[in-house]
């Protein structure tokens, strides 16, 4: 694995790396050798991704556009290995495609490509990983609805895919099927992709946004789309960012969470359903170490290993045993020992310290990975996968995977 320096924001180690350090120590304490990757989870619209400590990537759920990377279009209700991928260090789910970052700084993608979101110079969907053109020295990746974002080691940001609302930040609305650099935009340490907009966190703790802005999604006190980055108002000391469909979250160094944009389901978590074009504090949350959002719901991981959720709950994606929307955070039921979280459009994922993955919410495409089509109101364990253990697929497992096609 190539050398990667820790990111500091306002004198604090970035959230991702802090979790990576703690997880590495946990593995060693339990006599488990640390391999090339920190285990991770991510999700697209209706599919899920997992990165194992051996650098392999596994996927399950909707596969209609080949987003599971197994050369098929068969939905999978339990995880299958993405073909031909090794030495992966980061994963990201877009709406109907997937991205990974390899240890050599290259980006690989697969799935839907109608807007050039694979960045391979074509608009043809791919059922297995292909390399995004012209990218090297990448240290972070993110996916939006139909666009990709990459952060290079020199602090520059590169984007590709759909650009109808200016979400690529290149001062045009032209789709790009190969990455373009956001001009004169540097000093970035983290990125996030929303429905039709993008976010970047700079090393000074400020947040910048561009793209769709009708509900105040960009947090700049206006409702005007932006084709180049603008600074989000009233935010400082931020250490992590996350983007939903038309809203965003920011985690500050004091463990508080701030939100802005669309709020029709209470996804801003401040007790109302009023849209906000500047950040407001999420009610009752402290001690947060990680955030995630996609669609219209959010997750927050607390330092004690518990998870809180708020926003849309139509498919039980908040995991509190109900289908009631929440405009303030509630605790996910029967879930502890969590070290990472991820959100799909209408489902949620959690990674525990023992390497197991848990899921809840919508399950019609098998995105919960529990070998069932049933939605789940509280977390269930994803079958046949542990992110810190190697699992050799037996003929019976392969046979089961082939049989588990979706509706």
C-alpha cells in the first residue's frame, strides 16, 4: 500500500483516518493481521458494497445495470465478489454504478454509464470494472446520482458524468465522459456527491458546494444553481461532509452535526420540515464521529458505537422499528459496537468491530444481503461476509447466489 499522509483539519486528525487507526489496533489486539485495506461499507441507490481487509470488494442488491460487477444483470440477495479487483483501499456507490480506489491511486468503475459517469470515454454501461481515464494520485472518491468525484493528493478535485445542474463545477452544464479538473480549486481534504450537487471540505475547515440549489442545497443563502464552487455560509471547524438527494450534513470537530437544504421529511433534524439555505444544528446530537446520508435520510455514528437516524422512514430505513418519518434523531434499535455506517436511497448499513455487516430498510432488490426480499424495520446481519475474515466460496454458496435472482 502506498504511503498516505493523515489529513488534519484545524489541528485534528480527519475522522476517516482516526477510525482507520483505531480499527487497525483492534485487529492487532485480537491477533488478526492487518492487510492492505481498512474494511469499509458503501451503498448506491438499491445496491450495497463492502471492502474487505484483503482488498477485495463484494456487492449485493440491484444489478440491472451491472452495478455489482459480476458480469451479470442478476440481482443478488447475498454478497458476491466483484470480479478482477485487488488492492482496493476505498469504495463508493453511485445511484446505479460503483467506484473503487486502488492502492496505486487509480480509479475503477462499473455499471450504468448513460451520462458518462464511468469516466472511461464512453457512454456504454460496463458489467465489470474498467479504469477511469486520466486519473492518478487519487486519495478519495465519491459518487453522486450520476456523476463521480475524485480528490488527488495535491488537493485538486476532478469530476465527470452528468452536469445538467453544474454539479461538475467546471463552469459549464456539459456532461463529461472523462474527468475534468475544477479550475483554481485547491486545498481540499474531503469530498461528497449528492443527487445533483457536490461538496468539498477544505483543510481550513470550510465547506464548498456547487450544482443544484433550488431548495438551498448549496447553503449559500440563495436558491440559484452554481456551476463553480461557492462557500457554504456559517460553517467552520468541519471535519467531515456528507450529501443526500437535495440536502447535506457537516460534522464539526466538537462532535456536533449541521444540516441544510431540502427538509420535507425532516432530514435536517432540527424539529421542522422547513427548507434551510444555511446550515442549522441537528437537534440533540453530540459525540458524533461519522455521518452518512443518501436519498432523504441520515445516519450518525456516536463515539459509544451506537447509531442515530432521522429523515424519511417510509421503508423503515431509520431502523427504529417504525415507518414514521423523524425530524429529530432517534437511535437505531438493537445496534451497538458499530465502527462505520453507510446509507442507500432507502436502506442503511452498519459495520461492527467484529467485521460483521448489518442492514435495514427497503429490501426488494436484495440490498440488505440477508437472502430475503422482506423489508426490515430493525438491523439484520448480512449473510456470508465478514470484512476482517477471508471467506472461501463453496460450490453450495455459488449455487445459492445463482439461484437468488430478484423479481
